[in-house]
C-alpha cells in the first residue's frame, strides 16, 4: 500500500528520481486513493454532498461516509461510519455492520494503521465466512501489503477475492472483478512482470467493455494510462487518459473528469510540459469543486506545488506544499505527510538552503520508519546523504550513505528472494504437473472401472426399485380391495336394516291400518242394516275419530320415512312463527289427549321466529308430542315451553309419563329401529325420533332429552333465530 502511494506522489520507477509523475489518481479497490471510489465499493452520485441529517437511514449515512472517505475527509468519514454502524447494530443488520467494518479498515489503511486494518479484515473473514462481501474483504486486505516485498501475499488475497466474487449481486460482481484484475496487474507491474501485468489489464478492459458501464470503463482507462506512465510509455498513456477524459465528458461526470485531468497533468509533468500540466491541474480543481465543494484537494495542491518547484516558483510551491502537508496532518494521512515533507526538503535543497532541508528529510525518514516502508527509507536516506555532503558534514553523509546502501541491498535482496521464490514455484509446478499427468492416467483407468461398476449397480438398483414398486402396488391393491369389502359390508348392513324396516312397515300397514278400516267397515255395516240407533252411532264417533287421527299421524310418519329413504327430504329454511306452529300441532292432538284424559297445554308466550323448514319442524314437534301422549298414563300431563338466548330458541316438550331406562336412552337415536307399546297399548313405527333427530341437525339445530324412568321425559329442540 505504501509503495503504491509512493508512486502516486512521486516517480513510478523507484530508483529513477529524475522521472516525476506527481500524485497519480488510481481508481482501483486496493489503492484507496483520496477522492476516488474503489471499484467494487458503493459510490454516491457526483452531485452528492456530505450533509448528514438526523432522520437519515443507516444506508444514507454510510453512503455519506463513503463520499467523505473518497474526498479525503477521513475524520468526517470515520464519524459518519461510526454513526452508521450504531444504526445497523440497533437494527441487527449484519450485512450493514460488515460494510461499516470494511470502510473502517479502509480508513485505517489510508491513515497508515495497517495492523488495525488487517485485524479488522481478518476477523471479518474468520467470523463471517459466508458473507456476500467476502471478496471485498480479501480485496481490501490485499491493499494493506507492500508491492515488491509483500506482493506474493497480496496476490494470494486477490486470487481468493476472485474465488468469492460470485457471491456479490450482478451490479457489484462485474465492477469488483474488473477492480481485482486491475489490482493484480498493478502488483505484477511492481514485481517487474510487465507482460503479465498488461495481460490482466487487457482482461479488465474486456470485462469492463462487456458490462456496458461507461463509468467503469473510464476508471479502467485512467488506471491503464497510469500503468503506461510507470513504464515510461507516454504516448500510450496519453491515448488511454484522453479516452478516459472523453468518456467523462460524455457522461457529464465531474469525478471521472477530475481523475483524467489530474493524471494528464502528471503525464505532462513527466514530459516536461510544466505550464500545460498546471493548466490541467487547474481544470481538475474545477471538476473537484463540483464533486466536493468547499473541500480542498490535497492531491491537486501537492502536484501543483511539485510542478511549481520544477518551474523555480519556490514561494508559490512552498505555500502549496505546506497547505497539502497541513491537510494530510489534519486527516492523519502518513503517506501524505511523507511525500509533502520530502518535497519541501527538496525545494529547500534546490535553493541551497540545506539547513532548512535537513529537518524535512529527517521527518520523512521518521515517517518512513513509522510506515515500515523500505523504499521510503531508501529515498529519505539518499536525500539526507546528499544534503549532508553538500553542507560539508561528511561523517553524517557517510553514515546515511551506509544506511542507504544497507537498505538498498535489503530491498534488492527482498526482490531477489521473491524472484527466487517465483522460480522455485515454477519448478515445483512443473514437477507437480508431471505427477498430475501420471495420476490423471491412473484416475482415468479407475474411472473406467467405476463406470462399469456404476452401470451394474444402476441395473441392480433399477431391478430392486421395480420389485419394490411392484410390492407396493400389490399392497395398495390389497388395501383398496379390503376397503371396498368393508364398504360393501357397511352397505350390506344398511340394506338389511332397511329390509327389516320395510318388513315392519308392511306389518304395521297390514295390521294397524287394516284393523282401523275393519272397525269402520263394521260400523258402516251396522248403520246400513239399521242395527244401531243414532244415539249409539253418535257415541261411537269420538272413538272412530280418534282411531282415524291416530292412523293419520302414523301414515304421515310412515310416508315421511319412505320419502327420506327413497329421495331424501329437501330442507328449505325460512322464518317460522314458533308460537303459531306449536298451537297448530297441539290442536291435532286434542281428541287423543281428551280420550286419555291427559292435560295437554302450551306455556309458550311470544318468542322470536326460528329459521327452519316448516314441514320438517312440524313433523319433529308432532312426533315428540305424539310420543309424550303415548307414554303418559291417564290423568297425566303434557306441556310445552320455550326459552331463548341471543342466538337460539329452545322448544321443550315435557311429560310426567313412564320415562325411559338407561339402556333405552342409549338406543334411542341409534341405527337400530325399535319401538314399545304406549300406556294404552298404542303402537309406534320406531322411525319418528330417528327422523326427528336427523331433520333437526339438517336445519342447523340439535335435539336433546332428559328422562327418568317412572317420572317422565323432557325433549328439547334448539334452532337458530331467524
């Protein structure tokens, strides 16, 4: 990370101090440079400004923190990021917390707190291995390592990032993939592998062109231009930087325009066109004012100061470099502090003011030690050696020269060790490739055997599955057959019961109705033959009328039962006047009650109408009243009451007759058809109560009873109100 920022501030070829590139603007994820959004991380619109409000959401606050980070306002970015993290934790938003931790790590990298950043990122990788942002964790972690001395570690992290980039949504996937390829290209370039570097750049360009994302392509052209500046291929660099500027103009994107203008200014500084470079820096400042109004760009100020130094305009250069230094100190950017103090030292040295230059070079060395950056140390020691020598302080110059050579040798050794490791890796890969070829042949043979075994196993499994399916089908058929047999048995029992009921019906019709008709035939014969007087006939009329009424009720019950058996009685619910229906039923039984000298009465006042089928309800009440009279002895009492609740009306028929035994009560509503003789040897059909219970249920009501043997019975019909 520090070496890359060294290239941003100074020369791309570390040991060529005469080549000045200025403060380059890279836009890729690992670099995290001042105003540029790293590829693969969220960006705000160019017109967005940092202006937090209390009612903003956590996502909005985090977006403003990103904008502040990109504008190099690290303190504001840190404050907003802390607010966003608190909001995400309050909402228990794990993904949001991960995003704030990621930004915190990037801020730490920018401020030179590399250890803290690595701890955060390592913890994220270990505690959230399934996170959709894992590729971004590895990408950011790669940015904490120095090219040259730690390039292999950084590349390892970038390759891991590629392994997990598929987890990201499509909008982030393509952008981060392009960013990772660029990062790999930059590390390879710093490792002295330009051909491979350009291959990765080419892949990044190809992917960016396929995304139909001109903003992404503009950023890529910027980075590719910087790569060519580092390789001193200025014509190619100008081509890509101008394409980036052209795209930015089409997009009307101040941020992209700013990037291209700064890098073109650096290009012209390298070529020695210093006035032209200043013009581009001025244009870049105008673009930056649209991105972040009121916030000075430490990058532009530094590059302007360096360029003015080369033009010999020292007072202006000194003011600008001091301003850039103050901003870097305020924002705690150690790389910015290093580059500004070493440039101030060079400014004074160029004027022969060696005593003023010394403390700046010494501070540059202290900052390089703080950053543990060997290349920074080498540059600082070289400048200290030269200024001590120019001042005649040869012992100090010699001492710094020794340190310079020692560190230069260390740097060279580190690069040699890295190249050796690469060579060893290549040899190991070659050996491993041969072993893999042998293993592959053996694997092919095993696979052929396994395929044969798999075919045999597959055939066996198919046969077994077929057998199992056959057994299951046979079992299902047996179960279905048993179910049909059980249903047939139930139907058989119902038919047998119906047959018994039919036999009973014919017995009743043939006996009871025949007796009644024979009695009436005898009376008519006596009248025809004048065998009885008018007074005697008049005395027989009540008995005949009662017999006819009893047989009429019996016939009605039998016809209702027959209709139910054949077609089912159709229920048509409508409002029924309860009091009126009860009075009509009681009127039917007055003669029968009078004959048995039973007190038949209604104690029903005005009650609400019920929702029922009139014919079915008449049948139910008539059947229960008929049974009450039948099983009540002479001088007994049968009476009807009615009660109501908010939703129902209950009609109860009471009698103080002979009641029922417990055994008889259990059989009352069963499928079994039974009847018993009344107190005056009256006969019944045995269908009445069973049909009554069925009718009441179908009308949405219930039929219940309470009976005590020797004391009487109470039958209650409960129906909904209309």
